C-alpha cells in the first residue's frame, strides 16, 4: 500500500521527516506561505513550490488510499478476496491500475457474458479455450437452452465467446501492458466530420492529421479535443500506425493471444478462439483504451495549460510597481470618448472627466488643453493609457500633452485593461465607488494597476486576467485552485501595509478569510490606523491562530516598534532584540546598518526555538525591512510612426512587451493593435524547451519583424536580431507564425492581460481573443510539420 509520507518524500527527493513535518503543519491549518517563510527549521527548508506539490499530493494519495480500502472491502464482501489479489491491490501505484484490478469485481449491469454464465455456458467456454481440438458445434449442441435465450448452437457459441471476451478484457496485467504499448506507439488521428469543412475552417490543419500520441503537445491536444467537442473533428486512436493497411489484424490481437497462451494451428476450435481474441480487442479493449488514453492526454494537456496560465499570472502579479505617484488613468474610446481619472499616490480618486478627441467629434486640441490642465493642477507624474480601442491614437494625444508640460516630466505607459470591465461591474467596485459611472471605474483601475499591479489585480478573478491558453477548456476547479495559490503566494511574498491595503488584498494574506479582512478594514475605519501588529488582536474574530499565520505578512509602517514594518514575525522579535542587545545597540539603530549586519555570524544567535535558517532570514530582513521582491519599474518605448500593422516592414527592429507566453512561443505587443508571435524556435540561438526559460510575461524585449500578413493580421517576429528575412520561396507567412489578438496586451515593464472587450475563448487558442489565436496555433503546427 502506498504510504503517503514515503511516496511524497521519494517524489520530491527529500527526507521523510521533512514531509511528515509539513503534513502535520498543513493538517493543523497552517498555510503554504506561512510554512515556507516561518517554519523552515521544522520542514528542513521546503520552499513554496515543494509545499504546493506536497499539499496536492497529500490530497491525491489520501483519496487513493481511501479508494483502495473501499475496493478491498467490496471484493471481500463478495467473498472473492484472495491473498494474491490483496497483495496486488496493495501494490497498485495509480488509480488506473487500481481500477483495472477491481474491474472483474465491480458491480455492473448484466452483461452478455454474465447472462451466458447464468445460462450455464461457462464450462463450454472453458473447454473450448483450453482444448483447441474440441469441435465447437458438437460441444455447443449440449448447451442449447431455449428458455434462457440460447436456442441454437450459434447463440450458444456466441454466449460462450462473450464469457471469454469479458474475462480477457478484465485482466489487469494485460490491460496495463496494452495501455503502456499504446501510449508509446499509437497515433492520434483526426478527420473532418462530413459536411463540416466550411463551418470548421478554423480547424482545417487537423482535417487530415496524424501524430504519435505521446508526442502531441498540450496546446494541440486541447485544440483537437475542442474540435471534437464542437462536432468538427472526429478523433480516433490508430493502434497500428506503422502497419501496412492490407494487414487486417492488429498486433494487439497477437498480444492478447500470447498473454493467454493461445496458438492457432487450424485446429477445430481455433476459428472460435481466434474470433474471441479479435472481438476482445475490437469490441472491448480498443474502445476502452481510446477513452482512457484520450482522457490521459486531456488530463496531461490540462495540467500543462494550467501551469502556463499560473506561470504567466505570477509574472503579471509580480510586475514592477510604479509606486505611490499621482497618476492619470485613461480608458480610451472612439465614439464614446476617452474617460480620464486622476488618483493620488494612495489610489484615491481626485477627479474624472470625459473627452472626445477622436471622430466624430474630433475635439483634439480641446482635449489636449484639458488634460494638460488636469495634469498641472493635480501634479500628475504618470499617465496610464488602457490598451483597448483607440489606445494608440490616445497615446499620440498624450504625447502632445507631455510636450506642453515638459517641465513636469510626465511618463506615459500603455497598460493592460485585462479584466478592467469585470472589476468595473463588480460588487467591490460598486462598494468603492457607489456614485461613479462604470466607465470611470475602469479608468481608475487602469491607473491603480500602474501604481501597484498586485494590489489592483487581486480584485479581479484570476481567470478574467486572461494570460493563459485554453483556460475555458480545462477543469475550472483545478484552474481556480492553481490560480488562487499563485495569487496567495505572490501577495504574501510582497506583504501588505495593513493601514492602506484593501479588503480583497488582505483576504489573500495567510490566515485571513474574506470576513476577517473586511473586519480589519472596518476596525481601521472606526478606530483609526493600527499602531502595532499586536493591535490586530483587537479585530473581531482575530484569534491566536489567524494572528500567527498572518502577522508576518502584515506591515505596520511608522509604528512604535520598527520590527512591525518588516517581515520578521512577532514570535521572532526576541531574536532581533537579542542581536541588538548583545552588541549594546537598540533595534532601531541596527535596522539598515548593512555593514554591521553583514558582519554578524547568524550561528551565534540560534537557540532551541530558532535555528540557522530563521536567524539568517532575520538578519537579511533587518538590512532592508519590508523589501519588495518585485523588479524595478521600467517601460517599453514604441517606435514613432509605427501604429498599425500596415506600418510594419520586414526587417524593422522594435521594442515591445511580452504579453503572453505559451508552449509554442511568446506573443509580443509592438504597438500596432496586433501582437506578433515569436515562435519558440526564434526565441534564442540556443535550444529552448520551455519558452518561460527565456521570456516572461511583461518582459521588455527587442524583436525583429520577419513577415507581415496584413489581410490576415499575422505578424512573425524573432528575438534573434541577426536572423535573415525569409524569401518568398522559403515559406509563406501563414506557414510560419501568426499574430496575437489584440487582447492580452500591455506595455508596462512586466505586465500583461486580456482586452476587456474580448474575453472569450476561440477554436484554435483558448486564450481570450478572436480567431487569431487559432491561426497562431495552426501556424505553429504547420511550422512543426516542416521540421
């Protein structure tokens, strides 16, 4: 039987004691961020990634063992549990293997084989199976039973055959062997469903497709499965892809016969036995294997897609904050005008207005003057422009505003509108701005996400941010769990100021529920700012356990105790105080004294409670308390005069921002309303297995334009700036790369997202957007075929 602790220890390549300690903490209600940060001695330094895997595996293995116990009890209650079977079940390593062993004993509806057994045909089946020299017709005549539905020898032999088929098809060892062989050698085939050629044109690259099953990448698997779900594609497993079509039997018929020691030498019963093998394969095993293996393919593809989304989301949430600077947020628009809001350094709304610089009103000059006056009055430092409709036109407008206020040194940044519309219409936005029009709420969100992406984006459901692929095709519960874990890890890695953080941000802190977060805000509003971490214990429902889990991630700046503004946990304050006292200094005096702190030997301050890892962390934290792990804020500069896809020319070198990373490459916004695709093969001169190893969502990169297909809105880019331009006879643009839809665009140094107007999945892609993602996948597939 799988032992949870030993199994996970082997999988993570860590000691069993570490796993046992971590499981105990999790069972006590400790969170992953708390354990990873403040219980390093207990777990031997397991990090948050290891702990997330451990927590997930604990749930899986416990459920697995519970299922094993249920199966053992079921078989035992039937009186069929032998010592050999008990041992096999105890040694099963996967749910599939476990269910294979249970299959012969699993309660099921009456099958043809069971009906034949009830009619007394099992002795005939055994006789024909064990002795090929028996004449089937003569032997079957003895078992005719009209009352049971077996009125002639044909029906009798067929009933006996079904007994054998079910016996063969429920042999766990055989199923395991065939499943492994199919996964290694079978191919996945796709054909267009009759009459669906026009309707399913977006799947045209899969109309006549075959690829080894184990080599189908996750994004292609999900595209194929989506095509099947939409009724466009017909998928099937080709068990014998290397076999000549003229050979009508499958190699697996020979595998089945060999497994049961059957040889066919034209003996009287051989035809019956051979047909039993054929039917077993074609009627029983192959359909089940097709279902199982396509299910495994989907499961693996979903995991990969969820991981892509989670990685991109982490990069987005950990994007560099511009900081507490007065910011003008602009939600661009054409006919409906641009919505402009100014927020102060804390995100508080100062003013809002609507302007109509674009057609049909064309109040360009008036808008420039009005925005300049707004910026001057409120001493604006940053201008955040949403990347929606008219973003580039508005970007030009803002450039003129900046020229008029040269002495003010304004910085403009085009940022992602990902999920802004979701926030604008949310209950939270209504609570924050009950009297503000929905369109202005979006502009406020755009400004705030430039100031602090993490603090603003936690107000939006992670799925709505749209930096994944096929998020609508994967298990929504698994996706939600994964993304929630990412948000929790990011928020706790950064920490929050308890006196300024919103309730949604606080609710992501270790140990704080939504209600407790709201209670903190309510207490702050009624009693004033917290002057210490201990004051948090006065908040309604803040018990010792919640306080223990949360305190280290909550900052109280300018409080009475300087340690309250650091990541040092209150339980470890005695360590910091001992360090200061042993050197005849006050805690406040040693904070920030880098030369002093780096000269300390952490081992001198360990005790029975706090070991070397914690003391080392404390000393590092004292160097720069409350340090922000996020990178330095920087922006991309789009090239003047390059504003639409028609402005692009092959050979141009441009600066852009990576908006979304997929398994087949990276989409980069270069400021033309259509993101270009850097195929995985063009990311680096070195071999790239995973694009995330080279580029992250939000990275500012330089790219070279390889090809442009304006009618189809496709842009092919490369990060290898010395790449030669393709010649017409080498490849067409639509066979190489494709564009990224205008959704999932951003220009901040490390951000990305989905355009608020286009948050739906499509055939080829699954990331929000239009058919452009489908084109991109098709192009990536075409590129792979050439290789």
